[in-house]
C-alpha cells in the first residue's frame, strides 16, 4: 500500500497506471465497517483500489463540529492495509485549497431541502471537494454509501452535468445489529446512547407517516431536524446527546419500496 501525501506525489503514481482500471473510495477517515465494504467492492471491481482521506473543512458550517469530527488516521491506515488497498491519497487542506475556498460548485436544485436546508454550505462543500478529487484521481469508478443518499444523488448528477467520466457507484448502507446505520459519528455516542439510537431505524421503517416517525423520535428524547420523503425514500436527521445522526430507507408500506433490510 502506498500513501501519497500531496497531489503532486499522487499524479506521479497516477501516470504509471495507464491502462489499468482504478476505483476510488472518498472518505473523511474514522473508517468503519461501512467504509470497509466500499473498499472491498472497489477492490473486486477494479485493478487498483484507491482511498482518499480528507476531512473537508468546506462542508462544515460549525467550527466546533469540524474540531469534534473523529480523526483516527493510524487505525484507518492499518485497516486499509488489511483490506488490501493499493493507494491512499492523504492531502492537506492547503493542497486541495491552495488559494482558499475561492472557487466552489453551486446547484440550482437538489440542495434546498434536508441537508441543504439545515446545514448551509454543506452540499456546496461536498460537491466542490468531490469534483476536485474526481479530477485529481481520474478513477473509472467512485464508491459512495447510500446512508448519505442526498449527497450521493447530488454528486451523481453533478458528475453527469460536468461530463466527468467517473462512474458513481451507490453502495448499500451497512447497519449494526440494532439497525443503527454505520457512521463515523457513532463513536461519539456513549454505549447507552448508541443503544437508544436504534430508534432511528425503527421510526423510519415502522411509522406509517413522517409525522408519526418524528413523534416516535421525540418521545425517545431526540431533537429532530427533519423526517421527509423524497425519491421514494424516507430521510431523517436528529440529534442524540449532541451528536447529529442521519439515515434513510425506502419508503415503507404499499406506497413505497417496502421495509429496509438490515445488512
């Protein structure tokens, strides 16, 4: 496994890969089973499996949230090596934003609801950094988890709009035994809160309506940003003990795609 710590170092590596298929898993580190499943699929479908680790400051509208985001680089690199990753791209902020945040990607639609409404600038920051990474890595495929479904959809449409040749590959959400979606932020929860967080999945899959799902969550003491339905899916964002958690499943019942299965 080779680690490139600057874009220039990566580009030297990239120039020797002509004719080989390359897959990219973009991450912000704090890797978990969900990330591992993306890397495993990437390895299975490409000759070179690359993973980027970069905590993107442009997608945080709260400096405290950025400072609190878990950083576990040593463990991340050990996991990636065990998974058989070929290339790790580990740039610094000054490398990806050498002149600051002066150029950014805007979207006229898709970003006004849910995460776009509750986290101003978040999806703009996501689109900007993903476009940079796709142009830098020039991968054949890039793998994104469906837990961040709105983000994945925005990235997919952005790549198409800008004629980026990289295929955006959606990957199913992995869950803990309780149904809680695997997330880097789960490590910020106490053991008791992690068990309580299982109500997210129960509310998404069992409540007949978004309003009733919200009531279930609030009854368990969560502070709810939204429960909404779009694209045949039901989405939630809520705070538990100060940690913001998101999830989504196919809309349950006869009008949707059925209950989401644990995976």
